[in-house]
């Protein structure tokens, strides 16, 4: 009897540890992007030697227009060792409907965000949604005011985040 009670308790602990959590989905699928020059860029990966798709300013590369679709602008940061530590996407002005669709898309893909905060900054309302796992943090940011919403996103390698200078 004692043996079955111990087995049952152990089984419950194992099942509790394996239970899926909707806020803890892996962000691995977001770590690689393909830019139009057929180059794959990966968080934590080395920046390609021939990065002619970039306009460099220090350790930040602004991708040349037309290099990556769906955004108005994209940049990336690298560490001193040349590893890609962060992607930043500027979506420009979006409609409220487009913002809601974007949030719904990422919530379906990644689960409930670990943080969803709203603050007032002067005359603007700001909203930030964050998803994070052990390797990656993904932040969607919206700034609204004057009947428009500016949208952006940042994808960071957690291990390299402190090495951006």
C-alpha cells in the first residue's frame, strides 16, 4: 500500500512538471529570418562576412530598403565578437484592426504573453507585449495617439543581450 502511494505521488509530480503551459511556448521558430538576398540570419549566429545588405553605424546594421519584406525598416545589433544579438523591426503606422490581427497572430503562435502592459507617455498610449523563453525574448510595442498606431518589435538573444554596446 505504501509503495503504490509513493508511486502515485511520484507520477503526479512528473505529470505536473510536464504539463504544458500556454505562456511557455518555445520561440525557436522566430530566431532565424531569411532576407531577400537569400541570406539566413540567426540570433546568436555569426554575421555573414559579406553583409552588403547593411548600412552600418557602429555595431548596428540597418538593412537596406527592400531587403526584408513586411516592415518599413529592420536593423540588427551584433556583439563585439560579431554574433547577432538582436533584431529590431519597424512596422510604421498600422490601423487598429491590423494591430489586433498582429497581436492575435502572435498569441495563437506563441500563447499568452508573459507581460502585457499599458502606460501613458505624455499624449501617447504605449502598449508592450512580451513573450520569453530561456533563449529568446520577443517584444511587440505599440505607441498610439492622434488616431494612429506606430508598431515595432524586438527579438533578442537572452544570452547576448548584455553584450550589446
